[in-house]
């Protein structure tokens, strides 16, 4: 899921409809005016912020859908899974494996 978020952030950073005209505008000018630098920096920063916000929103949505809807559909509840993990008692099993009584 983390890879999905990274891809969304990268996709939000590199929006061709916004980046291409800016790069052409920057390449045409030898020296940019001070006010041009500000709006170009603002647009490029907005792209990064939008990509990051999109990635976080999709991650929250996926967690909400998976935990809230998909897992209960298959009969998997978080509390039951947590009880199963504690009942397994991994530290004691590893201790018995190495001959240490815990």
C-alpha cells in the first residue's frame, strides 16, 4: 500500500498539463522577472502538495474500506485477530524453542 501512495505522490508532482507549459515558459526566458519566479514556484509547490494530499487521502480511504467493509465481509474482525495473536504467545514459543523457560 505504501508503494501506491508513493506512486500517487509522484504522479501528483508530475502533471504534464501543468509542468510542460511551465518548463517551456522557463526555457524561453533567459532571466525571469521576480514576480514570474514567485508564481512558478507556487504552482510547482502546489503540485507537490496536491500529490501528497491525494496519496494520503487514498491511503485513508483504502484502510477505511479494507478494515470497515472487506474484512467484516469475510468474517475477519480486528479484535478477534488481536486475541488470536495474543493466544499464540510467540515469546513463550521462541523461549521454549531455545530451551529458556519464560
